[in-house]
C-alpha cells in the first residue's frame, strides 16, 4: 500500500475524543493553540531542518546550531513572539544550544538571587541578548576552587556567567555565593584578562548533545566588582562587611528548584516522543502468528509488546500531570517566598529533587526500551531514537546526580518522621505520614482483581509501603550513635524509601487529576485506564517492597497482575489515538518509524539512498585498501 494513511484503521478504533485529549495533554486550550501553531511554524521552515545532524562533524554541527539560534532569534523578533511563544519555538527547534542555559538558568538565577537594582541592570541586557549568560556551578574536581567544568554555553559563546564560588571576607569563609562575571569581550569575543575558557570536548553520541559547548573555566586574579555579587540573600557592604537578609541560605540554590521542575515537565515530552514512535511502529510492523490465513499479526497485539509499551505510555501521561502539579507547587512556593513565608521551601526542594530523579531515570530507560520495541530499525538514526536517547540520558546526571538527589529526599523524609514526636503535623506530600500508626498496621482490602481499580485501595497500598519503608529506615538509623555514619551505611535503603515516596506522589497526582472536570467523550475513561496501568505496573515491578513490608499478600499481587493484563486489552484499541493526542509534527518526532501516516518502509528505503556512503557506488578507500587485498588473495589462491 503506497501513500495514504496506513494507520487510518487504527485511528478509527479510538473510543474517545482525540481533539479533547490534545487539550488535556497541552494543559489548556490556549497552551494547545500556541503549541500547535509554533510547532507547525518550525516544521514548515527548511532553516530548521535537523535530519542531517548525525552526519556533521563537530565544527559543522556547532556552527549550524549557532545559525539556527540566530535565525530563531530573528524570527522571534520579526514575529513579535511573546515569551511563551518564543520558548515554544526554541523547544520545537529541538537542538540543545547555549540559549537553553541563557534563558533557562542565567536569567532565572539573576531573577531569583539578584536585588531589584541588579535585576534592573542585568535583565534588560539579557532579555535583548546583548549579553549571553550561562550557569557555572560544577567543578572539575571536588571543592569550589579548582576549575569550572561542564557549564553549557560556557565553552565558546557566553559573554557572562553566574559563577558559584566561596566568599571570603577578612579571612572568614561565608560559603558558596553567586557572582555575575563577564568572561569575554563584547567587541571581539576574546576572553578577558585572567580568564581561561574553552570547550570540554566531544560527548556521547553523534550529533546529540554535541551541539552544546559545555565548557571549562579558570580564573587567575580576576576581580569581580562588589555589586556583581548576587545580593538578595546576603550582602557585602562597601566597607567589606558581610551581612545576611532574614531569609534561608538555601535560596542560593533556588535556580535548581526552578530548573528541576522544568526537567520533570520535559521528561513527559521526551518519553511521549519515544512512545509515539514505538507505538506507531508497533502498529505498522507485522509478524507471523495470524490464524486462518488472515493478515499477519501487528506486533502491538503481542501481550509482551503491550506489557513493555503501555506502562511507558501511561508513564508519559503520569509525568505530564505530575509536571503540571509541580509547576503549581513552584509558583506557590515562589509567591510564599516573596511574602517571607519559607515554610514550604524544604518540601518544594524535596519534590523537585525527587521527581527530577524518578522521571529522568524512567524516561532514559523508557527511550531505550522504545528503541528495542522497534527491533533492528530502532537502531537506525532515522528512527530518531538513538539521538533522543543520547540527548536525554545526561538528564540523569545534570541538575544533580539522581542518587544524590534521592538522598536529599530521604533526609527530608527522616526529618519529617522525627518531627512527628514533637507533635508537628506533616502537610502537603507528606500529610500521609500523619497517619503513620494506621499505615503501619492496615491490611489491603483486595479480594478480586477489579478491587485494584479503586483509587482509595491503590492510594492506601502506596502510602503504607512508603510509610513502612521510611519508618524502617528511621528505626535502623536510631541504632547508630553517629547519625551521619548511620545515614551513609543505610543509604541504599534510604534511596529505596525515597523512590517509594516519589512514586506515591506521581500516583496520587494522577488520581487527583481524574477528580477534576475533564471534558470530551471518553477522555476521562481513557485517562482512568492509564492511571491504573501506571499504578499497577509500579506495584507489579516493586512487588518485593509491597510484599516484604506486608502491605499486600502474594494473592493480592497476583490479582494486581491479572487486572493489569485486562487493562492492557482496554488500552490497545486506543493506543494510536493516545499518542496522536501528543500532537507532535513529523519534524519534531524526527523519526521515519513514528511518522504520522505510518508509511514506514518506502521512507526507510528512500532514506538509505540519501546516506553519504551511497553517493558513489564504489566507496572512497576501495582502491587504496580493498582492491590490493583482493588482488593479494587472488595471487595466494593461484599459488
Ligand atoms: C523556561 C524554559 C526553561 C528551560 C530550562 C532548560 C534548562 C536546561 C536544561 C538542561 C540543561 C542542563 C543544565 C544543567 C545544569 C546543572 O547541572 S547546574 C549544577 C547543578 N548541580 C547540582 O545539582 C549539584 C547537586 N547537589 C546539590 O544540589 C547540593 O545540595 C548542593 C546545592 C551542591 C549543596 O550541597 P551541600 O553539601 O553544601 O548541602 P546539602 O547537605 O546538600 O544541603 C544543605 C541543606 O540545604 C537544603 N538544600 C539543598 N539544595 C537545596 C535547594 N536547591 N533548595 C532548597 N534547599 C536546598 C538541603 O535539603 C539541606 O537542608 P537541611 O539542612 O534541612 O537538611
Ligand atoms: C550534559 C551535562 C550538562 C551540564 N551542564 C551544567 C551546567 O550548565 N552548569 C553546571 O554547573 N553544571 C553542569 N553539569 C554538571 C552536573 O551538574 C554534574 O555533572 C552533576 O551535578 C553531577 O556531579 P558530578 O559530575 O560531580 O558527579 P559525582 O558527584 O562525581 O558523581 C559520581 C558518582 O558518585 C556518586 N555520588 C556522589 N556523591 C555521592 C554521595 N554523597 N552519596 C552517594 N553517592 C554519591 C554519584 O551517584 C555518581 O554515581 C552538566 C553535566 C552534564 C552531563
């Protein structure tokens, strides 16, 4: 079958209103309209072509990224795009660039940690791109006195950086503070005196994150003007006197709370993209196994394919909704901070750190699983999956290594439990700890598989598991005379308790989403199926935790799995429509396997001939290396 919509028969099976689901996915009708318009604008502009990335050398690749960034900026100005539209445009250009750090970290750091005066001076310059900034925190080795190493945009482009360094006045060390530092001349881009700066070298994967100039930076007797220390949290007077505002010191790390929150939202984008590719291809791909001489089986009908694919589809939706909620939490904490209410900062830190860790790990693993779900073709660059994986996987490391972040969540949980004794009632995402006595001894009330569809049953099982794991850690910690030694010794268990807590947050936010008014025929029902798949898949995967803590019985674990299989069958007819609801253009997907019309094979065949290796029938190097070898063999054979 040439041309046409090869997935039309799949689209007809949908039991819900796909257009309404698109709005739920986008977050609002307005968000959908902006996203739809800007994605099509990018897709229709040949200047944003990206299929040639894996073929380019690092220098060509990087120059091409600079061209695209400059062109994107030109279009933003010409079209008078709003901040929201401009950020969507950069998103759909889909190429990591110095601009990510400029808009995503440099500007937020000044907004969050600069005084009013500092903001008035620096923000207009940055908004007009008259200066370009990056965020320089990480060091080559340990400590804050070696060389900065890794900051994106630093290597070749940034003119300025927010640099994190120790502040020492009168011989007294006041800890790490942020400073705005000019790195390069605004006339000829050469490094300013005392500054050594450059790119740190090629990274994982061809193309991929090599469009970014992650950099190294050293200072030799560089003087930073006093008023370039970011002074919202603490100040140094003209006389050199150090003082602190009446705010928590941790606000110095506020930019990370912001970025981790955006990384959670981004996880749903990356995972949904991989899932869209794997789902469409699984419906196109047929294998043996048909009965009565009918058409061969679509691989999406194999139960094994479903049990690998549908939990990822459900996770993409789950991460979308928890990302939405996290954005609300971040906005709420920001408003509270402005009113000098710092009470929810520890929770916002724990939630952003923990959810960043959980969603990026699941997304990186999920993209790789999607590659395998596409069989051999998933390994081709034209599937889009190798590059997506290579670009995405460092999210498990940047903005805090995932294990380090989970340990921070664990500290927060142990602290929350320890405060119960003093009568402090936990709120927000730890409110369930307030019922710890009930959760320690409750019994799961599941007798038949369908009982697992009750939100209250699922919630209680996840709350009990999380509470019991945290309490077990706290009890074990209390056996150590040195708490830090105990924390180090038990860190493996603490990480698992933190994971259980974060999974509970995601499940509970999905359930809360379903309590909202969701318009559109069948939309809520489909989301209900996905929510149950997500929760029961986690329960099945971590059944060791649920069983060993006595939250469920082996029979109940068996029933959960039985229910999960039934849910996969319910999701099956809707699978293609559920990925169509992401509303991704073929340009953004960047995948032959995932193209909207499902016309995969002719496109793969055609793309192969466009590979530079096929420019000539006889390759370069044949005469030099292969021909003499063949001749040599010929002579040997004749002897
Ligand atoms: C609109 C468009 C947006 C687009 C956005 C796109 C952005 C681009 C996306 C990706 C590109 C990649 C960019 C990557 C950038 C980076 O990687 S920047 C470097 C980030 N580095 C880290 O994350 C290091 C991880 N380590 C930490 O976070 C550490 O906590 C620390 C900050 C280094 C401090 O360590 P220290 O050992 O000194 O202290 P701790 O014991 O960890 O913490 C002490 C107490 O402070 C609390 N804490 C820690 N961090 C925070 C925080 N961020 N906010 C609030 N509170 C915090 C911690 O809980 C401790 O509290 P306690 O004393 O009560 O226990
Ligand atoms: C693509 C990319 C972009 C980046 N962009 C920026 C940027 O723009 N600006 C910037 O400042 N930085 C940036 N970074 C740096 C990034 O923030 C750090 O790499 C990250 O915070 C991890 O720190 P590390 O590399 O020192 O890892 P390490 O801390 O050396 O981790 C190594 C191993 O040790 C383990 N480990 C470390 N500490 C502990 C502990 N306390 N307990 C138990 N285990 C531990 C970790 O789990 C990990 O397995 C970027 C990194 C990457 C990969």
